[in-house]
């Protein structure tokens, strides 16, 4: 069963195996019920990106940290909130050249990286 409305799935990565080589199996929790689900394989990938909040015109710079079929982890100097809806393009120009290069996403996680290179990091799930 997939989450409805504002419910979120919480994933915990397993302690064994190499998650970079295959999709991870994780524990998903929804409304107090837990079940094992297959996670999309993550690929470490450093690419420049541009993003903007849904409905805004200004594109802002960022950089991917890793990506999967279902979303990405990225960094930026701007503060975003969990549940912000964003549009992401992987082109370095201020606006996308092709509409197909833009993906809609939902910010699902916010954190700070470790010192000495403290920076804002966000997890976003691609939307259909």
C-alpha cells in the first residue's frame, strides 16, 4: 500500500551488503505498519543542476550527490522546506532548453553535511 495524502514512507537501509551495487531492501513504515520493500539503486553522481520552487520563475544552482530512478540527493546554498514542490533540470543554463529535461520533485528530507564542509543537503522524490 502506498502512502496517501501527507503520510510518508520511512526507509532504513540494511546493515549488510553493498547498496551501491544493487537496489537496497529497506523497512518501510506507514501508519504504524512495517513491511520490507525494494529500494531503487542509488548511483553516486556529481552533476550541476538548476531548480526552482513550483510556480516561481527564477532558477537556482545546485549539485547532485546521488540519484536513483525514484529521486535524488542534492546540495544547494538555499534553504528548502520538507514538502516543497520543486522543478529540477540538469542543464546549466538559466532555463531549460527542452521541456523533457525538467523533472517535478517533492523535497522529502533536509539535513546538514558533516564538518568541515558543512552544507545543506536535500532528498527529493520525483513526481509523475
